[in-house]
C-alpha cells in the first residue's frame, strides 16, 4: 500500500522536485537462511528484502553496487523504475535498463564491498537543501 501511495504522490510532484538517478540494473534481492529445528522440516526465512542498484564497470569488467535500499522503504520497481519517498522527505526515482530478482544465502550488496568499498561507491544523488536568506 505504501508503494502505491509513493507512486501516486510522485505522479503529482513537479519533476524538478524529484531526484532522478539511472543505473544498469535493479536487483530485487531476498537474502535468506535455512532454519533447522529438531523434529521439524527445515524452512527458509527471509532475512532482508532489498533493492540493489548496479552499474557495469568496463574498467573492472564487473558489476559494482551504486547504492541500495530496503524493499520496505523503496517498494518494488515497476517497468524498470523504482520510486519512493526517502525518510528525509526527498522524492526519488531510479531508472534501470533491467530489473532482476534473486534469492540468495549471501548478501550480494555486502559481498560487492570487496569489489568497491562502500565509501568509494557512486551512491544515489545527494539531497541539496536550499535555504532562503
């Protein structure tokens, strides 16, 4: 429901007030682990549902993470576009060439920190606060 509300609000917000970013791929990643209890069938539990924003790096010949958000915060992308309202009130839109979905036992965003450390990531556009003098 909150995803629908975000889409509706973003539809009426003037485009100049929306932070727009682009990436090559948005991954809807479900990090899971197997729970084994005595006398019970093993079951899979989701640890985190996240959107990972990827960019292909020709120089590294590898995918690098730009940034990420939880699905709870950003919702599920539709037609290659993720739209949401950041906790600080910024309206965001990320456009991608493709969207993929994965179920993994490892956190792919954390693993990618070995390729490019978190402080060196491009990240989504920063929010600029304008003050009146």
